[in-house]
C-alpha cells in the first residue's frame, strides 16, 4: 500500500516547522538568559556599592564598637548578603563581621585559609574592586575607606569585604522563565497539531483519495473518476487525472473491441480453411487413387502421359491443400506437436533418400554427413513435422539449384557441450546449396507468409509461398529456430537449430511403441524397402497365403480405390459400408487387418472399433479358459482412414482402440507399406 | 486511521509528555525551602549554631540560615521587616513581633528558661533592688531588660516609674556603666560576663528569683510552616536534641566552639550556662502544652502594655502567638 510515503509527507511538512519553532524559542531563551544574567550582574554590583555606601555613612563618623557591630549585623541580615568583613588595614584584624566568631580575630591567625587569603588579598588591593561570579553564584566587593578613629583624632583605614549571593535572584529569574518556556512549548505543540490536522485535510486527504482511486482503477482495470472537492492544485490534478483516465479507458476499450473482432475474423477464416481443405481432400483422393490404378493398366504412351499428368497435378494440388491446412491450423492455434522417440540420423537419411531422385533428375549431388559425436540413437520429438520441414528446405534447395550440389549435415549447436549425463541434444541441421542465392531484401521477406524470394520466381518454380512460413512456425513451436545465410548468386545455407531430449536406448527397447497417440508416424517411419524385404520373407508370401483385410468405408469410390490398390498386391478384400456391417463381418470371419473409415452413417468407425475390441476381449477370455497352451491373444490391427488430419481425430481413434492412422488422400505405396508393416508386426507379436 | 496518523498522534503525545516532564523538573522542592532565623548572642541559642556546625539540620533535611544580630531588638526588627522567617528570642520579643506584624507566629521550641542568667548589675552605691529608686538604670526600652526590671521592682513594691530608665544597648552596656552614665543595668551573658570582670560592680538581682518568668523561644511565622513543611517543627526539635546530646558527649569541643562565638572563655561559657535551664524537646513540648505558657504570654503582654511600649491590644495576642504542639 501507499501508507508509508504518506506518513513521510506529513513528517516532512511538520518537521521543519517544529524544528524552526524549537530553534527560534531556544534562541529567544538564550538571548533572554544572557540579558537577564547581564541585568543580574549589574544589579548585584550596584547593590554591593549601595550597601557599602550605607555602611560607610553609618560608621564614618560614629566609629564605636557597638555601632560597628550593629551596622555590620544589620547589613548582614539581608538575604543576598552571604558574609561581610570589616578589616582594619594597619592592624590586619577583623573589626566587625556578621559572623560573630571572626570578630577581633587577627588575619594571620585565621584557621580558614581561603578566607585568610581572600581578606589578605583584599587589603593589599590598591583600589575598590567588584569581582563577578566568584565561584557558585557569589560576587565580591572590596571597598576601601577611611573612618574617623574612635579617639576622633585621626583616620582609621578600613576595608570592607562584601560577599553577595545572587542565588535567590537567579531562582526568581528561573521562576519567571519557566512559565515562558512552558507557554512557548505549548505553543509549538498546538501549532504542530494544528498544522498536522491542516496538512491532513488540505494535502494528505486529497492525495489519499487520489491514490485510492488510482489503486482501485488499476485493480479493477477501469476508470473511476475522483470527486472534485477543491479549487486548488489538487482540484486541477483531479480534473486532469479524470480526463486522462477517461480518454485512456475509452481508447483501451476500443482497442479491445477491435482486437476481439480481428481475432474472431482470423478464427473464422482459419475454421473455413480447415473445413474447406478437408472437403477438398476427399474428392482428390479419388483423382489420385484412380489415376494410379489407371497407370497400372495397359496404356498407350500418350494415354500414360495423360494419366501421369493427372496424377502429378493431383499430387501438387494435395501438397498445396496440405500447406494451407497446416497454415490455417497454425493460425487458429490448433497446431499441435507429438512426442516420439526417433533416430535423427535415420530421419535425415530417409529424407535424403526420398529427395535423391529429384536431385539426380537435375544432375545434382545430394550428400549427407552426421557430425554429431556421440550421435544419440534416439531423441524425443515430432519426427513427422521435422521431416516435413526438412523435405521443404531440401526440396527448395534442389528446386533453386541448377548445378552443383546440396550438402546436408548435422552438427552440435555452438553452445552445446557434451557430458556423460547430457539429457538434451542441441543440434543444427545445415542445408547448403550452390543455387541462385538470396539478396538481403529477399532474406528479410523469406519467412513471411505468401511470399517467395522474388515474385517472378513463383512463375518459374511454382509453390504457394507458404512452405517456409510453415517451417518457421514449426521450428518455433519446437522451441528452435530457422535462419539463412546467403549472398545473391552464390548459393544459400539454411540452418535449423533445435533442442530435443535424448532417450536412453534401453528404455526404448522395452517400449517400441513409445507414443501410440502419434498414429500417423508409426508405419510411416519405416523404410519402405526394408518393409518390402521383410514382407517377402513373411509366411504370406512364402506360403502363398493371401492376407485377408476388411475395408470399411461409406463412400463407394473410396472402397473402389482401396480395394483396387490392395488387390493389386494380392490381398483379399472384404468390404463393409458402415460400422454395423463391419462388426457383423468381424463376428463371422477372421481378418488379418481392418481399414476403418471414421465418419459413417448408422455406426461410425470409432464405435465399430470399440465393438470389435470388445468382441476380441470376449473370445480371448474364452480361449484362456479352454486352452492354456495357446495363450497368444489375438488383436487385429485396425488402421483408421480419414480425411481429417487433426490431433483430436487421432486421439479419438486411439481411445476407440485403433492402432494406426492414414490421412486421406494417401499415396498407394504409403498405404501398402503401412498395411504390410502391420501384418508383419502382428505376426511377430 | 492509517499507520501514519497513528504514528503522528503517538509522537505528538510523547512530545507533550516530554515537555511536561521538562517543566515538571523545574518545579520547587518543598524541602529545599530555606528558613532564615534571626538570632542574637545568648548561651542558650549557641546550641543552634552547634546543630548548624555539626550538620544536624542537614541530617533532618532542613535548610536553615542563622542571621546573627547584635541584640534582641535587632532580632525583632529584622523579623518585623520580613527579612527573617523566625526568631530566637525571649517571650517579650516574640509577643511584640506577633503583635506588631499582626501575623500568627508559632513557638516551635523553648530552648531554655533564664534561671539566673539575666541579672541586674549595679555600682557600689546600690546594695539591693530597693536602692534603685531614683537611680539611672540602663535597659533596652520595650524589651527584655525593661520586663526584668519591672518584675524586680514589683517584688519590692516599686514600679518602673520609681526609677530613671535609660535605653542602653547590650553592646554599649559595659561602656555606659564604666563611664558612669548609669548606676545599674539589666544585662545577660556574654555582656554580663564582661561587666562582672570589674570588681566594683555587684549583682543585685537575677532571674532565679522569678523562675519561669523569662522564657526563651524559637518562633516561626505560621504561614511559612503550613505553606511548605508541616513536618518542619518535628525535624527542628530532633536536630535540637541532637545538639544537646552532642554537647553532653563532647563538652570540651562543643563548649569551646560556642564560647569562641560568644567571644568569652570556655570556663566563662560553662559558668554562663548555669544561669539558664536548657530544655530537651520533650520538656519543651510539655511546657508548650502547659497553661503556664499562656499565662506568661498574658503577663508579658500586659507588662508591655502598662509600660506603654506597645501600640497593639493584648486581647487577641493568644491567637497571634501560639505554641506549636505535637511536634
């Protein structure tokens, strides 16, 4: 809260006032004391001379012993007279004193030594002397005079030593000063209190109000106008504050409104795009699938050219639609990454293999070197997305290089240092080409959406201009970055910098299926050639037993495409047009694998998968009871086939008990590899 | 209220309290009030100097200044002028002081009775009090001397009118009689001691003939007692007793000291002491409470009235001059 500073203000205001008052009063008091002291001293001196004069007048001409003693005693009886001595100078003895015991004593015989020296000094002095402040509040007068001697025939030289007390006078003075000090102190206190109250009302209360209003405005995030109570500087401050807050608040609400509108528009656009692309993929599936099937027929050279063109165009269109889908997902915030254990080395190598054909076609040399040491066998991340980025960047490198080479390498990030228990791999994938290169302007715009390095290149090389923007977003999402170094005409080097956790190989061996939520990647990770080799060794081929696959889809054309692709590979196909039929078929026959569409009338793919798994569980239990020797549980792989590439869909599939996921539209070899992999895998299990 | 306000209030209160304490420190301490007592040379009063010298007053927390005057008349005058708070005197001066000032006076102590101390000394022509008729007798008019002379004459059927009274101060007593200015004088130690050194003078009367008539008193202005310190008489009596006890314990030292002050020898001082009867505070208390004291006051006052030496009426003297009982 703001209470401490407020307190400081009141102290700051009052402290100087009180200090000034105290100083002024102290000064007055000191001045008064000084003057009073001076007055007292003057008074005492005058008094001393008056008393001396009184004594002299009384005894000058009436110098009898009795008279002397009477006068001395009488003067001695005054309160301010401490003591007095009348000394005979020639005789050096005390003629009279108000202290009886000293009368007629010789100075030389005095026991009191300080008195003796005082009196001896006195008679030795040449003239009358008044001494101020003789010790504690005492003053001394030494007064010489001549009295007519007792025989009235000569002068008798006498010295009066008068010691005066001013204690009573000082006491009276302090009695007078005390009430003065009291009243002045009271005045300070009253003035201080008055000023404090005034300061609180005039200064601190308005500040408090303002502070409170600002605090509550901050807390509630709205403008509270402060009441205008005075026409002084605070009034102006309050008015200005109110105006400022009102305009700020209006401005802020307009901004929020605009942002909400803009967000809603972007969201709507992204939603639209996601839906549209989804809808576009289903018919495209038919075009690509059918053109591939058609390509397998006996065609004339010209027919084959036409079919290839259809296929290529479909594939290109699919790529564009995929880009748009990815981009709209990123825009709408529905873009999610999966976590899979994978080999970085294998992933880059596979990517190179995929693109090697393109490079060879253009006469380019595509090389890869892994400079990681040690190179971890497995790391955790989204391999599919990383592959997507690599394909894009390497593909671009090939696209924009007409001669020379494209070199790919993996290196440790400069900041990375290996230790025995390193848990995180920080690495850079470098893609260096000898292509046309980029200018600084081009580099600046390179990763922006819908731009290519040069609009003219669009016409020459094609593409949506979304690829690099998507790559950048993916890398960013992965916690890494992508950058480029290039000079126009001298090639370019792309740097993908990422950091991923290292997986202990032993842990992974026990759980080959690290993350089943990532359906799309399980089979896709496999090298198609390797799968093919294994397939030829499997009992399906060796014993010539065709595998039996149940294909479930409500769209006739899809059923046709899939059946044609499978049958071309000597796979027996049983068709079902919805979930209900599928469950019925499963109940009546046994299948090696099921391809399941997700969205179907009567019973959708999820429900069907659930029912099938339920049936399996029941039969497994029966088997366990009947025959303990053949304990192998049967679990028919179910692969989802769907046009939706969203993570939610994948999650839903897993939940329903499905094992893998293929997004429509798919390439025929991709479908075959996946099916084969699952068939082999299922046998091994 | 916020913390700031509380702090402000607290500091203001503490400031107020500090200033009050500061001022409180300046206020008077009643025990420090000084009492000034006028005193004249008389062996009985010397014990007050002894108490002063030995610090018995201080021990009791009393601040006393003894103002030394030459005669009883001077003592009375200083009191009447307001330069003293109390007097050490005979009842005669006490009555006059109370009467003249019309201010209540308290007798706090009776230090002694004159028991032969006050004497009438005469030259060789006079053998007895009866012979004083028509003679010049020195005495302090309106004071103790006249009272004693009056008492002495009354016993012989004479009165003050029968003698020629000449005012002689004690300081001039010796001079006056040796210069043959007077035939007899009423006197007391240490002045009587000096006169009696001359062999031609004889004592024709002393106060042992009128026991209890000449009473010495220590009297204090009543307002000074009630205003500041009602315990004062009690403490004063205590200091008095201490002085008496000290003189009994160390007579040599005490007597020497007191004799020095009187300007006489120790032996003469001891001799002078036989002429009076010292009173302890207990004895003093008893005397103060007795009817005899009241009678004495009446007697003194009426004597003074008859001698026309006072201008006030004696009828309210008992309310003006009162014994302080219970100290």
